[in-house]
C-alpha cells in the first residue's frame, strides 16, 4: 500500500556524519530501517542483546530528534529490566502482556496492556515487559527521545546506569496506569490568546476506540472534517495527538520542526511532504504505516478510503513544552487551501474517484501565489 521506499538524499553526496547517537546505534547490533516510512507490523527484527528480545531501529528522514524502535517478545517471554534517561511512548501493535515499573527502593507496579494500548514508563524508571500469551509473539513500537539525549551527554553509563529518581514524574500510586485521565486547557506560551486542550494520562487502553476527541482543529481542516485530542503521558516533554479524519477530506499543508512520528491506526489514504520549492514526496498508507516529515517540510494528509482514518502522532511538545503553529499570514507554517498548488486537490479528487469515495472538500477559489 505504501509507495516505494526511497532514501532521503545526502547533500552533495557526502557520507553521513557519525554522531554519538549513530555510533551507539551501530553498537546495538540490530537492524536499522530508514527512508520516508516503515510498515511496523512487518519490519524485520533480530536478536537484541541489551533488551533480551527481538528488535530493530526505525530512523526516518535522516533525523536525529526523536527515533523509534520495534520490539518483539517471543510467546511467554520477557525483556531484560531496563532504565534510561530518555523518554518513550509505547504503542502495542500485536498481542497482549504486562509491564512492571519501579524505582530503586520503591514497590514494583505491574499493569496489563493489549493490542492498541499506548503508555509511557516514567523517565529513568526500571521497566520490564512480559508477553502474556504463550502461543504468539507480541510486538510494540516505541517513539523515544534517545537521539537528543545521547548526542547531548555522549556517555552510555550516564544514560543507562544513572540512579537518579525523578520523584516529580512518578509516584507509585495504585492507579498510576489506570485508564483514568483528565482534560486540561493551557495558553500556549509563545502564542498569547491561543489555547490547547491536553488529555493528561499515563495509559490509554485502546487508541482505536479512545473517545475523548473534540473539534478544536483551529483552522487546519475544512469545517466538520476532523476531531482530535492532544495528550501528555507520564509528565513527558514529548506529547502527541490522536486525530480522526473523515473520508473525502484532507488537512491543510503545514510544517514544523523535526521528530513527529505519525502512525496510521485505521483507514487508507496518503500524505504529501515537500521542502519549499522542491518536488513533493508521496507516502501511501494503511494501518501500521509510520512516517515522519523532515524538518520544516510542508506536509498534509488525505483520506481516500471509505472509512474514517485515525492517526496517532507522537512529537515534541505537550504540557511541558509549548509548540505552536502559525498560518501563512503570520508565521508561514500553514498553507491555506486558496494558496496551495491546484494539482494537490486534483490528485486527491482523482484518487477518491478511483476508490468510489465522494469528495467532501468545500469549493476553492485559488489566489495567485502558489506553494
């Protein structure tokens, strides 16, 4: 379903710089998948000595901001206990199991998860994952801040053997990993007058059926096209959002800094992404596809299947880091429908027609400038 994977081009054909992060990753001795996108359920994995399971890294679009890894636990198996000084958000792709978390000197706490669950072990907590099924493997993907932290400190022992306890991030309460959550509203620090609603939680049992989505798109969609919710897990600086897009609609092109990983939970369609003034790259998607738009590349998302699409995005920003997007009129980070290249809508309409999907987008009168 996804288009042919192409490697991002290195500038002037020069070899990539080996950073502290790429050196660390090479020493992990597991497969590394790169390009514009990956199919998470089918990513090839191999024995991973540090984790005690099968694994692979997923590094998209030549970025070292956030990364991803896929882990697979054999039937009835478990990972080695781990702790580290980078955040992660774990989404379960297949199977069921449990995770135990603890700080040195505190009681252990165990919670169960299933396919579709989303959670985050608190920063630098010990964590150990268990496959609760004796007959089939379980697989999950984790989005992490490892590139940022490893390049910052450049010391493996500091990252993996640091006893510091972040008491403000984790309190071993009995309900820390319950499905309970609370919605809070914040004013974005760099955008006076703009607000963001954030669902604060530590555990979402089933992203596909999560119901706390509302219409607060702030002009990024056509009216009535989508519902969404921002979330913050485990007091992280990483945040995220879940978005539902109806068939026959697409989101306005927008751009932001690197690191955002988008996982398709339901539906079919495609995304376009491009550096201003350069050709557009197309990523066709279905459930299980992950992609990550490069730094300050415009991108938008098109639903051309007959059912609504649900996208899970994990990225910088949430309750603890204010990240905002402007519009073409003030920041240049969003392109209004009237200012986009008309070929974008024409391509979308052609795909909808092939799939027997009615186009729901409102009519547009293009202005003279194009992007």
